[in-house]
């Protein structure tokens, strides 16, 4: 165990325990969860929606998200990620993004009793009050604007309310955390993109971007920003996660970091094991999935998860429990404040930990947070209140333009 691990365990140990009694009452935890506005800021289910035969309205035996399971998990609002690999660029990237937006809208149109496309914080509250799940759109990767602000404006018009500036490779105007630095952060055009997002009222998402890009965004944005799906680097040392300084800086700007549930971002032993021996296990899983799926992204993601779990069962990878999500939430809350943490599962786009196979398990997070001494008010914020506040602030900044 590294000194990093000791340090965060010490953090967890010194949490106040005043709310233990409330947390010990499962009925109270359940009531809080189902009363709260619960928002997940990052889901990759869109890849499945590209298959015209896929119906979000029925319960599926595979994957993590569908309407019946969102109901069971008490999820009130979901940001569907519009995502294509960063290596697909140009007009093709714009076109594919538009197809995915259409695919999400088709599901909303097919299920008007259950789903409502919304674009504002008030819209989320309204839909939740009416018993419908609010559907929102986030574009994951600035490559999809094809270096043209007109495409950004078009996405906004179509309802997109955040854009993750990069995916796992650099874009021409912003560096990714998992690529070789090219722009030392944001280029001049990258700064323009952030300013235009502020003007339009679109949240800037710093998940995936390099530390230098993160710093540039924080220096420029006139509105709070989000990390739609990022965990804590002090616990799992991957560049995709946020270090302590970034967590504090994001909070100081009144932003929200939404904890990602992906096993490799939650657990250092897991991430060490999967990348050991020159990434042998990682590469083998990818090769095996590609053999089975070709370029079908939904298939690649689900097959990859299944293969990872087979290796856990065989003892080749360590098991990661869902409670590690709670560790990251509490760690980030202690650093930056509970008002600056949220949930960004990465369901249907990543390898879920044991006990968080799908959205029906979300109430367990609420119960665990209460049990570990987080106040009911702070839990409501983490579940969705915090990002609603950011959306309102982003909307207010845009209204001033
Ligand atoms: Zn992502």
C-alpha cells in the first residue's frame, strides 16, 4: 500500500459520524434517494441506440441502462453521451454526431410517457415533478465540431448542453490527458471555443483533457465547469483522473466533479494489474473484443466488460467493489466540499465494479453516503442538486450575453 493510500484512508477515517443513525435506517435512505433529483452526467448507451432494433423501453438482460431499470434505480435525469472515437474527424465526425443526436431523440419520441428531452435545470425539475425521466445530451469530444464554431452552435440548437473538449486523443485546439501534449493546453481557437460555450450556455466538460487544458479552461471560463465523468487521481493514479489541486480548483470555481465508476479509474490495484506486463491484459481484451465485434462500438464496450470480468473470475485481475465509488465521492468531497461532487457513471461505456452492474444499484450509493456520515442535504447535492446549480449558473452567464 502506498503512502497515497494511507493518506486517503486517514481522510475517510476522520469524517464526522453524526449522521450514522440516519444512514442506518434503510427506509429513510430509500426515501431520500427517491425524493431527490438524481442525475447521471455521463452514459454511453447512445451506442446501443444506433441499432434501430434496440428499445430503451424494455428491460434488457445486458447493459446497464433502460427505462424500467432507470425507474427502479430512481434516476431522474440522464446525459446521453454523443461519442465517436477521436480518430474520426472532419465532416464525417459531425455527421456521426448528428446521427447519434437523432438516435437519442427517436427514443424520446417513442416513449413520451417516460422520457422528455430537456435543456435546462428548470426542465429537469419539471420533468421529474411530472414523473418523466429528463433526457439531456452531451458531446464527448471537440473533434465533432470540426474546428468550426458553427457546428458548436448547431449542436447547442439541437439541445446539447455540455461538450467534453477532448476524448482520448488531442483535438487540433486542445490537449487530451492520454496523448502527447501539442498545444500546451488550449490553442487560441480552443479559448474561443470555451468563450462561445459560455455565450451559448453550454457546460464546459474537463473530463479527458490534459492538466494544462484544464488550467486554461479554468482561467478563461466565466461560468463554472464540470468534469462529467472523472475520479480521484490520489486513489487511482491514471492521467484521466483529477489530482488534488484540480479537485480544489474546480470547486473554487463552483464546478462539479462527477465520479466515474470505471474499475480502472476507481482502483489502483486494478489499474496496475490491467496495465502490467506492457499492457498485456488490456491489449488482449481489446484484441479479443475486436475479433468478436469489428467496429461495432456498443458490442466492443460490452464484450470488453465481459472479458474483464472473466479475468477477475479467473483471479488474473483484482475484484473492484462498488463501495470504491463511495470512497472517491467522499475523498473529493473532503477536498473540495460536498457541493462540488456528483455522479458520472460511464454506464454502457466502461467496466462497472461489482455490485454496480446497472442503474438499479444507484440507491446503494445514497445509503452508503449516509452511513458514512455525509449529511442528507449534502447527499441530495451529490445526487443531482450540485449539477443543477452549475446548469443554472451557466444559463445565467449565457443570459447576460
Ligand atoms: Zn469518456
